[in-house]
C-alpha cells in the first residue's frame, strides 16, 4: 500500500446525517479547511464494538473542539441506516444524539482511497485518520475489526501534532519536546 501520511489527504464527498438524526447533507474534505479533522471508519451500524467507539468520541467532543478539531464517523452503510441507528432508543442498541455527523460511503470509494476497505465484505476496517487544516494527512492507524480505538490516544496524538515539536514516546501536553 502506498504511503499516505505526509501527503494530501484523498478528497472525499459523502452523504451524511447530522448527529441529531434529523437532517441529511453532504460533506467533502473541503468543508474542513482551516480545522483539524479526525475521521474514523467503522465496519457497520447496529453492531457491538462500533457504538462504544462512536459514543466514546462523542463524550469527548469538547476536548476535540478545544483543539480546533472536528470529528467525522464513516461506514459503508447508508445515511438512512445511520439515521435509524441514531434515533433508535439506546436500550434497544441505538446511539442516541451525537455531536458530529455520520457519513455514508456506500460506493466504498472513500474506504478504498484511504486503504481500509475489505473488498470481499464491502465494509471498512477500523481506520482513523487525522488531517491537518491544510488537508495534509498527518496520522493513520488501522485496527482489526474486533479492536476498538482509544479516544485518549487520539487526543494525545492530535495534541502532539499540534505542538509542532518532536514528541518522544508517551509525550503528553505540557511536557518538553525534543
């Protein structure tokens, strides 16, 4: 697979549903110019590990906002499936209201462009990408389907990238850079 980190992030355009599960829209990479974007792919709506991640990122939205970052969740499900999942009662496996949109990659183009598509299944691996305000991909991590990501680590990496310094292992904000 070709290296993408440090290069212009692949352009995307996808249909979305807002975090309230009410309105449909479209999103492109250009919508995030001037902001950091944390875009994460997850395999499928109405599954088991995915809602833990989505709710985890949602619970820390203010931390991302304080860092001038926006969140975008993506799967190969339709925006209608996303809407139904947001609006389903949490006791029945629904997500509840979110503070960020969910995007639909039904064509699988975006997952393919970002190197996370499992072609034979038509779903995405757990890929997470941090794109800087100029549209350069600065971070990429891809997990197996059964392993959730760490919101704390995502925030730590975002803070390290924003520091502009050389950040040693386990660097945290407030610590010296190299």
